[in-house]
């Protein structure tokens, strides 16, 4: 289906203060002249002698059970094969274009006859002999298709002919009957739609203008909501679809066939902005998002078929959890190698998608899980001879799943930095799914959907430092006041980790010096504890216990109301509803 599929997406621009979302696009928008417009249907003109009909030595006066005719321009080509009804007698078809230069232009000025004037006696005699069938038996009908400037609304008109009058003196045959409608006489039929457009004069190369242009910019605000007291804003800062599409779709009475090929880097780019103010303790799932719904230029064959392409972009986002406020950007891209084609019911190429990561940037946040999955659908629906069919591509790509968590080690080494004391581990999984569908049905039904590929892979596993080097008294407590539970100079007390708060602040935790001493959790006015991370390795500590209450008593401080036990090199997130405004850690080799 695809010779070129290039998907580029950035999910990011996430900020953690306010809901104004002053996000700035990093690349220009799609030029307006590239954005497909919903226009009046393009009525395809008939192609009288297309594909060599009636040219050279291909003149033919025969009557047939079915005929092949062409409509098209440089944007699209439709090949129509149809046969007449036989339930009301014996019927044949005659396409006057097959007579080529044997005849003068036909006269179809009457609703009751068509006049055909031959240039030679030989061609006149051939036609008279071949057409004798019409008058041989009562009820015989030949459905005649005639092209001309005054023939039908689009320059092509069918007639139901039951009698022929010949004038040998003028070499003229008058085909007597009545104007008819395609739907009235067609018994079987097949319409083949192609974006390649009509062939050039040499009949060798097809024009390239026929591809469907998919260029669209669907940047827009998505969500601005209050959720459990948390303000959440999500914006599609710069979101686009790109490229063009070639298609082949055949709609018949008994079968639908389809093939789709992309051109000019078909894809989509997504740059998201997220603003969250407050602590999100349960998943936030906004309603399914309709980013875009743009009908592309439709076309029709008068009285036979209509073709209506439409591009839609829908999506689903989820923010799984968030502690503290967030400032981060992240994203990735998925691409498919060039010259790949997919076909309904087999014979498709392998697409082998490739993935690329964008460098993440992260500010202060302790935990986040989030995902976004936009789905771009290009659907072409058609009706031919009253039969509905549809073909298209649904591409969910790239869907992104991101997570970040806090790390701490008082001995350094966080994020592979000898001086690193605290950091955030960041993980990004990227994936893509593609379906191809085609068959009988109406728009939106996606019949015979085939999953072409479904791939998900870890793309980023990195760590970003938050703090390095020795902390100062401001971060770890002042070492002497009862509020912070300290005692002595901080350089004499080994760090055992850090405490993080709901407003994003992070403060170091120090041991008093003895491994079983209590360590006060520094108080932050106006914020509750969100997480505790400890590293007992540097201080020889295996575990710490988190208590909600701390009393600085003589000779030893006391901790009360155990909340949780934290293993070394682990972080602990305080359970929802637990009030810890000045608790403590008791660190030792607990069993």
C-alpha cells in the first residue's frame, strides 16, 4: 500500500504552571494552498477514444454483451465496465466510440434517435450487417453509448435502441429508440477508480497530478478541564498530516478490490503541550479527541458513480499519575521505508517501520505516566450502480507511553554522574499500528480490516540529574533547630536520600551519625510530603522506616506511627490521604 510512509511526531511541550499554555510551534504551518478543501464534486468528463478505442485498426461495429468506457482528467481516471439487463429480452451494447474515424460526429440532438453518418460504403455495409440483429426479433434492444458536445449532461448519453433506419444514399444509419439512464439498463457493472489520471498523448506515462493531497494542519486546543481539583490543559501545538495518496479501487456487483500507495512522505507530526497544576492521584482520560475531519475534493460520473475521500484524525490521551508539577518535553517518530504497497486479500509488501527518539527535557517532577495515541484515517467511499464500497488506511502512529521516576544516592553516581545525588529516570516506549480496509460498505464501517503491523518498542531509557555535589544547609535543614530535627553540622551527618513535596520542592535527608538514629523529614510550609527516596548503600543502611510523626526528645529523637518501610536505592510514594507534614525516617539494618 505504501511506497513512502514517513511519520514524525513529538509529544511534548509539557509545562507545569498555569493553563494559558503559551506553547510556541517550532516549525512553520502547512501552506494554505496545500490544505485540501471540500469542494463541489468534480464531474469527470468522458474520454471518447481513450486507451486506443476506435483508433488505428481498432474500428469495430460489433454488438457486445458488455462495454468498457472511460471517464477522467489529469486528477482521476474511472474505468466503467457494464452489461445490459436481460430480464426483458435479449440485449446488447454498442459504444459508438469504437467506430473511430469510420464515421462523422454523431447527431444526438433528439431524445428519440441518434444519427450515424459513415465515411465509406465499406464501413456502412459492415455496420448494416452487424446491426441487423436489432430488427431480427421483436424485443431485441441494443444500448448505444454516444459521445458528443450535446449528448447528455457530461457529454455522454446512453440510448435504448429497438430499430435502425438506413439511408444508403447518404450512408446514414438512424438508431431509433429513446434516451435512457444508466441505472435503468445496467445488469452487471464494475467501476474502477484510479488516482493516476488520464494517460498522456503517447499513452505510455500517467500524469502525477492525480494523487490525493493530504496536507493539513490540525493544531488546536484539546482539553482545558478541572479534574478532581487538578487543572489540566492539553493542546496540539503543532499537528499536521503530510504527503499524498495514490489509490486503485474497483467497485463491482459482486466484488471489491483495492490497492493504496503513498507518495511524498505520507505521515503526521504531533507536538503536544500539557499543563497540570496540582497533584494527580488517579488517571485522567479525556474523551476521545476529534482533531480533524476534512472532506477532500470528491468526483462523480453522472448517473453512475460518486467517489468521496475524507481524512480524519482522532486520538486518545491518558495521564496515569503525577506527583508534583511537571515541566517536560518528549517525543518520537516512526517511518516506513519507501516503495511499499498493500493490497486487499494478500500480496502486500512488508512495511518494516523504523523508530526515532527526540531528546527529552525534564524539569522538577517526581513521577509521571502518560500516553497519547493519534489515529490518522484516510477513507475513500464510493457508490457505483447504487452499490456502496469503501477503502482506506487507519494509522495509529506514533503512540507514545512515557514514564519518569525519582532516583537518589547520597554517595553520588546518580545518572552515571559521580557527583549526582538525585535525578529522574525517563523511559519512552514508542509504537505504531496500521490497518488497511476495503470492501462493500458505507463510510466509517472499515470492512475487511487487515492489521498490517503492530509494533511497540522501548525507545528511550535515560536519567536526567536534578542535583549534584554536596548540599547546603538550606536543602538539608539547618542542623540545629527543632523544626527540622537536625543536630550538628551537616557535613558530619551522611545524607540518606531526599524528601519531595506536593509543590515540587526537593530536600536532602541526613542521618544524625548513628545508623539507628532518627532523621527528621524537613518541613516545607504549605506542602505535604509526596515521596521519600533513600540510598542506604553509601551509609551502610539496608532499610529506612517512614513515620508520620517526629518528636525531638533527649537523649534520642522519637518516631511515631509507621507509614511504610523503604529499601535502599528505592523511592517511596506516600499513600493518598496520609498526612506527613514533619515526620521522620528511622534508618538501620532492619530485618
